[in-house]
C-alpha cells in the first residue's frame, strides 16, 4: 500500500473508533470520512462495507484477545482460564457503545477474519476445559459465543455493567459445568 493510502487507512480506522464510541456502531459513515478528513470515495475504497470497517476497528483488540487465549492454554485451571477470557470478551463488547451487536454480526459471518481468529482461540480454551472435565462435552464454540454476546448486549447500557456481566457469566458457567 502506498504511504498516502496507508495514512488514509489509519486515519479512517482511528476516526471510526472515535465516532463509533461516541455515536454507536450505526453512526453515519459520512461522519467517519469527515472526521478522518477524507472523502467518501476514499472511505469506500478502503472499506466497501460497514462490516469491513467495523472489523478493522475490532482487529487490534481481537488480535490481543487471541494472543491472551494462547497464553491461557497453559493455565492450571482450564475452566477458569476459559471463563476469565470470556469475561474479557464480554467486557470489550459491553464497554463499546453499540459495538456488541456489531461484533456479534461480524462473528456470525462465516467469511469474517475476526470470526475465524477468535473462534480458533476460543476453541483451544474450550477443548482444554472439556478435556479436563470442567466444561461439559458437546458444547460448541458457536453456542458459547452466542451466550457471551447476549451478556454483552444486555449489559452494555447498564450502570453496573461489569457486575452484571460477572454474575451472568457465573450463571453461564454453572450451566456449562459437567453434571
């Protein structure tokens, strides 16, 4: 990528991060282009869809979550490692106004690079917890992410979102535990 194109790309992602945080994931793309100081054509050249832009905004955090999942694969308690990691996923989703729904949409798209990366990271933790007998067999990564994203969605606007998320994650893990 040419240097000027890379600068525009970086400015668009930074602007999108700010505008989405202020206005939510449904913010007008025109506002993002204006905030970045570029035209709409430049925005659409780099990001042909809203989802592509959202994934670029998520990318750094998804990569960090994946790296942390790799670190947790050697944790003493696989179930606790999975639960803690999923708590981080919830915290990110519920802390970003309106982005929990967008992240869920991104994770639901089979072609999403974010989905592939985070599902692979979660699968390693889930399989290890299942092999240790701390999470029941037969639970899929897709099911776990639906539950986790539901928690992020319902807590994102609550004043005590973190406390509610912890409580709901405890309930989820009670249900995931081997009988």
